[in-house]
C-alpha cells in the first residue's frame, strides 16, 4: 500500500542565510551557500554559479530530408568529440534571443530568418544556479564564415533529423543537454508537423 503525504510547500523551502565564493574561474564560480532548513538547521551547500547559456536547433529543409546544422568539437570534460547543436554562454547584458542568434552565427556561419524560443531549464538544479535557453531556428541564410573564439575549433555538419534521433545517447551524441533540446524539438514538431512559415 502507498501512502501519499501532502505537505505545505512552505515546509519544503530553505532560507538562504549567506555564502561565500571559494573558487573563481572565467567559466564559473564555486560558492558555499548557507541555508536554514524547514526544521531550523543551518547547512552548507556547494553551488556552481555561471552565466546562462543558449542552445539553438538550426533546421534546413531539403527536397529529400529535414536536416540539423550541428557542430562537432572536442569536449575537455568528456575527453572526446561531441556532435551537438550550436550554443554557448550569454555575454554580459545580452538577452536570450540575442545570445542564441550570435552563437548560431559564430559557430555555424548561418543566420536565422526566423527564431523561436522553445523553453528554459536549469541544467542541474541541485548544483547549478544558471539556466539554459533553447531556441529553434529556420529559414537559415549562409554567412561568409565562422567567427570562433580563440579556443574554439569547430566543424560544421549537416545531419539528417532521423540520424540524430536514432543516435541520441550514443557517441558522438554525448551532450546531455541535447536530450532536452530534442525533447523540446519533438514537442514543437508534434504541435506543428511542418515548421512555422
């Protein structure tokens, strides 16, 4: 037999009582945050504090198939190549759609004729403070070339939709946030079998 406990949400909320940065890098800061529990106990939690990210799902239709414009790059944490949707970190003061458009243009040398926000998630709410914003882009126009950061080495690939869906969860599709992007894409596609005109 299962017992369902109904609890007032107020009895689940922890109150922040301060914190301190214990490590700072160009990519993120590590903070110790002090919280008081619903039972009045003070505990310390480690949080990664970073800027928000944008991930873009760029779509190109051909007579034969629907394709994603994707980027292949080395991922230092995984120590392997990853094939994924373009994306990156917001610049200071940048709005979400601006960041998405800029990252798409820099990494793939395409600019979107149309772009639509699909959703926003926290990558890991237990440990991370930032959010990732997901966008769908279509009516793509080619630009003269990529505009990569000094430490970016990125190959652009056109990958059929069915190959991405079939390959998810296996190399080279190793990036976990790709799973969220694909779920949002499939939801949008279900609502509108043809992409918005």
